[in-house]
C-alpha cells in the first residue's frame, strides 16, 4: 500500500509551500454566498474569541501530480475551501494596496519556481483546470481590483462559458464586501490577516491517486455534500490509470453536460437508469425492496454483486458509455422522440400527458429502449393509456415506482429475446398482465374522477391533452381514419367555456332562474362545459347566450364541438353515423345538459384510452 503522509498547515504555510491543481475530472467550484459567508463568519468568530487560538477548518486530501514540479498537488477533496481561501488572499492583497503586507501575499497567490532542467516557470498557487476556470481565476489575480472591474475585464477578455463560471467571481465579490464591511480600518485588517495567515489551519493528507480517491469517498465538502453522481464519477476514475483520465473525463461530460443543458436532474436520471438496467433487490429487515432511493445509490453500486453486474471495475469505459446511451434515450424520450431518435407521435402524446410533473415512466422506457421500433411504438401507445388512468386518478407515485422497477426487469428480458415474434408475444402478455389489469382495477376510480373533473382539477396542459385526445378521436371517426396524427394541430385551439367564463348579468339571472341549486361558477368550469374551438370563432362566440353561440359552433371543423349545435346524418351506416351514436346535440344549455355531456365525454374516454394486443406482421 502506498505511503500516506499528513501535515498540519497554516494558510500561509500551505500556500507558501504548495501548488494546488484542481484536476479537470473534479466538479467545478460550487459554493454560493451562503457557504462563503459561513466560512468567513467562522473565522471572524474564532478570531474575536482569542487571536492566539487556532481555528481548524478540516482535512484536505491531495495527490502528488507525478510531474517534475516539486510540491505540486492535485486537490482530490477540499477544493471548495482552498479555492475560497485563495480568493480571500486575492481580496486581502487588493485591500492592502501598496502596503508592505502585499509583499507577503504575492508569493502565496502566484510564484515562480525552477524545474529540474533549470527553467523558470510561473504558476498560480491554486489552478483550476475544468472548463475555462483557470482563465477566470487568472483574471481575478491579474486584475487585482474591485469585483466590478474584475467582471468587466473577464467579459472584455471574452472568456468562453463565463456565465457558467461566475461562482468564483461571485465568491470574490462576497469576500471583498465582507472585508470592506467588517475591517474598514487598516489596523483591524492587519490583525485579521495575521490571524488568517498563522492560526487558520488544516490537515493535508497526501498519498497516491488511487488511495486519495478511495479516501475521497468518506469525506464531504463543507455545506455541499457529495451526492451519488459525484461518488459514481469518483468510482469510475478509480478504475483507470492517470493516462486515461482525459478520455474518461470527456466521456463523463457526455453524461452530465446534456442533462444540465436540458435542465434534467442528474440524480433522477441515475436512479431511473439503474432501476431500468439492473435488478434492484434491497434487504430492509424482513422485507425486500425493489426501489432504489437516491441515498442508497452509492451503497448499492459498491456492493460486490452489484459491482459485478455493472462491470464498471473491469470495464469502466463500457459502463460509462452505457450511461451515455441511456442519457441520449432519456433526453429523446423527454422531448417526444422515439427510440430511433426521430419524432414520435406516441411519445409526444406521453410528453403532453406527463408534462414536467411526472417522469417515472422513463424507467420503463429505458428498459424497453432496445425493442424493435414497431414493438417500442406499440409499447408507448399502451403505456400512454395506462398512465392516463393512473395520472387522472391521482394514484400515489410510490405504488407505481415499486411496480415499475419490477416490470423493468421483465421488459429487459423481453428485449434480450432473439426472436421478434417471441418478443411480440411476451410483450402482449406484459401489457395484458400489467397495463390492462391495472386499468380495469382503476376503471371506477377513473369514472368518479372524470365525473368530478373541472378546469381546476389538474394543470391546464393536462385538460388540453384530455380535450385534444377526445376531439381527435371524434374527428378520426367522422372521417373514417384509423391512424392518429400528432396532437400539435389541436394545440392552437382555445379552451371554450360553453357556459361563458365571464357572463353578462342577464345570462346570470336567466341561469339562476332556470337552474335552481346549480351554482354558475361550479358549472362553468366542469369538463362537460368545455370544448376546443378555433380562436376566430371563439372571439365571435364570446359571452353570448347558448342560443347565439351554438350558431358559431356549427362553423368549427372539429365535430366534437360542432355536434353540440347539431348532428350531421350521412347515409345509413357511414362512419359519421356510427360516431353519432356516441354524441348528442343540445337545444338548450342547462346544468342537466352539462352533466349529460360530461357523461358523454367519459364514455368517449373509455374508447380513447384502452389497450389492445399487437398483431403479428
């Protein structure tokens, strides 16, 4: 085992003797004003109590770089604290201006050294190497001025991605203001500098990279705990040689950057990835759980049998690339694309139903991502119906999460079958056993939920989804079409209140007289009172009585809306006449009419959201 050394350093000793490099595989500087202020206030408090008492700020973990340069270390843990202290030294140097303290501060911020070949080199005492952070920190050091001037210089230099690298500059701003507010007098500032330089101390543990990364697992940063994504990253880097770090770093960015760009939560993705791709069985007392919580991820990954399943020890790059492929699928599914990377009507429907509030189905989609396209599209269509039942009955997600984790195992097994016909048969059984049975068990609950449904029941995008699917179904039946098109053509339609949302006084009076005991405000938002209408017609229909509005409804191109005013009869057994049996025209618009139409829409919903087996080619 490699030798592990530890040294007790004061701030001045550390930055005098050591050069710290934040390697590019580490996460970036993440401290906010809150964490920076906490460290500064802790130093203030300790100094106020006793200027001769040391303040211990924890442990810093480093690894020697293996380069020729003496005392150059890679920061494995502690970069948030040391970066903050480095920025504090920069702010102190600016505050002291031309005072003699600057002479002591300069070599703690940057220094020259001689390598083994006799070359003189200059180096910052702390150098972050991720993204363009080195350029940002260098500008802070070079500018040696107030925060506003520093920001201006960085922008003028055109530092790429500066927007995502503002945290070091924000921290410098916070530190600068703290010193200005709390130590305006030179004597007080000198006292502060003396305490910081000599009495603020930490333990520096130095060992080789492998040991350093192992120790890293057990250490948390002040105020920003290591999450499973950080630990997984560390776990993978432990499996490769130093020479492979750059390659693995680039692979890791292909995991995190797309998720960040899409504003997707990396931890949520990681949970779904693991539950979709591996069997999850966690012992908890006498029970076995199939759901992996965020705080269980790292423990699960490091268990011997799970490490063997994932194969990240023997094949770290293959494991990373498997995650990358799943990220690609995950983001495609989230934006309504299929498993072929192309726009998908079925997946777009699921997106419109789930919105940003529901994502559990990603677990099943990732588990089935390798299905042949025909089987995958069929699966998504059935999944949409199943999710409709569970979302509109507001079923607790815990029930779904347990089932989805187990069902993912079955879907993976189907995907691993070599024969497409066997896959089709197994998938049909899966849909019948899980989706169809689950929907049947929820049938009465769905009916009850839709009977109570109003515009306030759910987010408006779900009400629009509901009305769009019903309107599309009736349009297809009217035209004799079998294959649905995208719902996007219904997205521009207005949600029309047949009973006006903002009624005239005379209409309110008439309603109260004709519908005793039926509150207007309750009935105007009921599902039965809502329909989709083209915007120009909606403007004309306005807030009139039903007798006037119905004349405008006949002009709608969508039969679910126009049929409210009148039914079209064509031939004897036409597609139009067949859909007519499920619709009704109204002469008057009363509370009874709205209730009748609500029941009519519930009947249509049973036709729209249902499962069916997939036929062979």
